[in-house]
């Protein structure tokens, strides 16, 4: 997620009470794996989009084990 200013070893502050709306960075669990991605909503389709062109967006489909765990609100960088 370096394109979003999130670097390795950064600490993410996550608000689990916030609604995950379009274009927010979220912590999600997809098929048992934790991931940090930007949520894109297009009509009735939900995508988890990486901020790295080397990875493909994930289309959330029926039958997937999927949950949005929370919305990233702050990033703490180490110095």
C-alpha cells in the first residue's frame, strides 16, 4: 500500500465502528487471509484494490469468506 503512504513496519489505527464506504482504506479478511486494500464500490460490485500495480484487484463474489474488519483512519510511520 505504498501508493497510499503506508510503508512496511507502519502502524495502522483502525476504527471498527466506521462504515466502510467507497474509496476508504480497509482491513479485510478474504478467505481467511488478512489484507489492507482500498475499497471500491461500483454499483453492486465491491472490489479490494491494492495501491501497487503489481497486484490485481479482488472482486468480492458470492460464496467468498469475506469480512471488512475495520477502516484505516491513521498511519504512524517509524522514524
